[in-house]
C-alpha cells in the first residue's frame, strides 16, 4: 500500500448533489491509474453508472448516491494498492475489483490481483478472481485439494503453477501429472501407433500448460530425469509417491475405484490436487463418476479441501462464462434426468495376445 492514501473530502450546497473529492498521492502516475485515453476511468463509470466522475489534475470529483460514491472511493484505493504492488492495471482488473467489492467479501481485491504464484520468461502467473485465490490458498494449506468447476476457471493451470513453484522452492523433488485416458467411441487398444502415440492426445493439454511455466528446452531433460512425469492414471497403480506434487486432471472421468486408487498413492512429503468438472463426464452410461461421490466420502477429513469454482471465475472470453451459466440453467430445468437402467454390454473374450503396437484398454485405464 502507498504510505499516503488518497484524501476524500466532500463539498455540498442545498442546490447540488454533494461532491466527494479524492486526492491521489503525487508519486502515482495518473496515466497508470486512468489507463490510456482514460480507458480505466470509463470502465469505472460503466460499472458504477449512478455516479458522475470528473478528474482534474490528481483529484477525482465524485457525485451520486452515497453508497455508490463510497464504492468508487474503495475501487480507487484498491487500484492504488495494485499499482503499489507493481502490477499494471487493465480493464479486467478494474471490473474484477468492482465485482469483489460489490460482493462484500472479506478479502481485498488488491490481495487477489497482486498474488504471484510463479514467474517464467518474463510472465507472472497469478489468480485473477477471488475464487481462484481461495483455491490457491487451499492448495497451500491442505495435503489434498479438489478443484471443482467449469471449463476456463484455471483449475489445472493454477495447480500446475503451484507445482512448478513448489519444485523451484525445493519443497518437492518432482511433479507428476496424470489424466484418465477416456475417449468416447474408441478404445485405446484399437487405435494405431505405439503406446505413446495412443496416449499423447489425452495428455497434450498438460504439456501445453507445462510449456507456459517451464523453459521448453529443459522439459525433455527434466522428464528424462523423472523430475517431471506425465502419464495416464493407470500408471499410478502399485506406487507410493513421496516428496512429489501430484495433479490428477479431468477427474470426473474416473470411477470411484480409480479415484480411491489414485488418492491412496499419497506418500510422505507429497501434495495432491484433483481437478475436474462434474458437468462434463465422458464415462460410459451407467458408470458412476469418482469425482461426484468423493466429497461424500472424504468431506469430514481435516486435511482434505473441496474448492468450488463457478462461472464468475472463468477467465477466458467473457462469452465462456455466459455459456457456462446458460448450460447450468438448462440443466436445472431438465432435472431430474431419466433414471432408466443402462443397456447391458456383453464383453467379448479378450484375445490371447495383442499385436505389437496394441494395448488393451484395461492396461491403460485399469480399475483400482
């Protein structure tokens, strides 16, 4: 925070709405606060439309309903704190600050927007919403954290950033990233190519995020040394994983048995993060999702936390959040869904041997 916060004053007369004046400290760049061509000032005006804001020199003159004027003053305070923390402002930061202040949460917007997780190649990864910050805090405070929410909320990306930060700080010796290899309509055993060719499409999103946080030239070396491991979930079977940061992505596509298998791999000095979206289950009909039942099983355990993210935490295109909300409303209108029993599937006997480039679905997925 700046040592000299703004100084609000008020000026009123019987014929005019009271005008509150906020004086900005002289060491603060008004361009940094207002944005190019006053873009950030216009953003405040659009989001707090009942107020009139005029800027003269380093003074804001604000009039309107007292609650809205107070909101603008608090927004200015938070934006000054963000600037003081070395973080440049943009329209998204202003809009999120206003939303958090309107929600009257205990956390300050500046604390959310200036929290740094990891820096790589001149880029800093940080939470952008209150829900994301609470999720990141939960990862710090618990051994096992579940990040549950829709696409675009940063569940996996932030977990990987925490994993890289823990590795850099030597809090763990390795990072393990895993996913269930579920693919609608095709079985891995009948796809062409080697095992790596078969599983690579399922793990590609993890590689993409990893490249954002670690020097791409060092990734092959780290993987060859076992410092970073990316593998299908079935490869976790029979292991006890110590001193590691382990992330299970797309956990909605695990069965309850697979979820139990994964969680019981936890060893000494390790931390686990499980991410998923219970509205996007790709399991065959009639198969229960392990992510849907795990809360009921584990919610009473002290060192296990369930972090819920929502459409308000979507940091992709604005339309993504609206799409998530629209689907949520549609799902609510169409509940309960049909409870008809799924068709029984008769398995054919397995071949005695597989071709050289073949792998059975059981070998890749397996049950716990």
